[in-house]
C-alpha cells in the first residue's frame, strides 16, 4: 500500500505575465495603426487588414472558482467532467478575483490548501465565463465611438475602455446569460470605448465585460445551440500543453446546454511535462495574455473608424513546481 504524504501550503499562487509577449495588432512604435480605411482600419499580422485585431490588454480580470492538479483527464471526449483524480489548490463557491497586470506580478490570495505528493499530468481551472478587460492605447488616425445613447462622441487619438454594455464573443444581442443580458454594439450603435485628443483621459479606463458564451466558434451560437458536452472543444497546444475547454452551469459540474445557463468555463491543460509535487514544492502559475483582447471596429464606418468593443479571448496558462 502506497502511503501518500499530505502537506499544507500557505496559498500564494503567482499569476505572472510574460514581458516578452507580442500582440498581433500592428503598431508604429507605441501607436496603434488605424490608417487602413474607415471600415478596415487595423492590420492584424496574422489576418491582414480588417475591422479587428488582437492585442495584449493592460488589465485582465478573471474570477476563479477552482484550481486543481489531476492525474487523469477531467475533460474526456464524450463524457462528463470528472474531478475524482484531482487535488485542489482552490475550490470555492464565492469566486476569487485576480486582475492580471501586463507589466507586473499579481498574487491570488485564497484559503490554505492541501496537496498529495505525486505526479500530475493535468492542470485544471474553473472560471467565470464573464471576463473583464481594461485597456487603452494611442492611434495614428483619429477614431470615433458611440456613447450609451447611440450618438457619436467625436473622433480622437487616445482611446480607453468603457463599461457601457455586456457582450458575447458571438456578438449576439438580447441573450439572457447568468451574467446579464447581452448587447451587440454594432446593431445598437453603442461602444465599449471612448476616445479624445487628451492623453491623460486614458486614466478614465474602466473594465468592460464579455461572456465566453460558446467555445466552438465554428459550429455553435446562442441562437443555434451549443455542442455536446458543454460545447467541448480542443484548442491545441497553448502554454504548457494541449488545452481543452467546456462550459458548465452554475454548480461547476453540470454541462451547460445553452447560453442561458453557461455560467462557468472549465479549462484543462494536459501538461507536456507533468508536475511532480513533494512536501517542499512551491507552485507557480503563469498566465500569458498575448492576443487576449480583440479590438473590434464597425466594418460599416464611412468617415472615421468607429471602435465598438474590446472582446475577451482566454489567456494561456503555465504551471511549474520548484523546491
């Protein structure tokens, strides 16, 4: 019979941003290039000129419900989520918020936890499917925005996020999610940004929120329905291993069946290099937010580019254990 060593850590998980991460929006120095036309103002180095590009946000807000190390796959194809092989670093009913700063280390303060010594091949997190972005930037061609009353604010070269509405990654309006009812800024002529010609105005940046309402962006939507097993999807190699996700209901175990009960996101990484835990191990987790904000413009703009929203893309996660 194998005797497992149980030991207690004071929880102090480090959430770090890699300073050498690069975003795909095209910048001229530190200025976002918006000079490619009113309806297609930006150039994404992966997708080319268009109405959207991906950037690294200044701040990324995540609500954590569970963080675990597991010896077996929690997110199997065709089956329910199974946490029976997991040892928890965090498992709470009231989420713990972490605001990840692109330029500084961030700590996640939570209750003490116990871990069993052993080797774990999977890192698991359950997060709220509502994610927050706070961002600002300078542009080289003045950009306009809509206010909450659908009037244009006036074009400017310094832009920052505003919390004017809740969006979904599919831009579907009127969806009653567990986090609120969604708006399509392009249809309603409302922006989650504001711009001016005064550099100091970027200090007014607010968190704007988006719901990860679906995971299989090629085949699912709120109107058309989610895929099987909580819209389970494989995202390939992200961070330190092969990543899969599924959407869960509020209990953190039952598969979401549509956007109205899609409250949480299960994120599972099959680690390329499994983590071995001993009684003296220290755990460090890293989150890389390269391309974690989608800067979205109005493709129908005629005079000036019109900013609509900051869309949330899930960050990449890394883990290490040291003695």
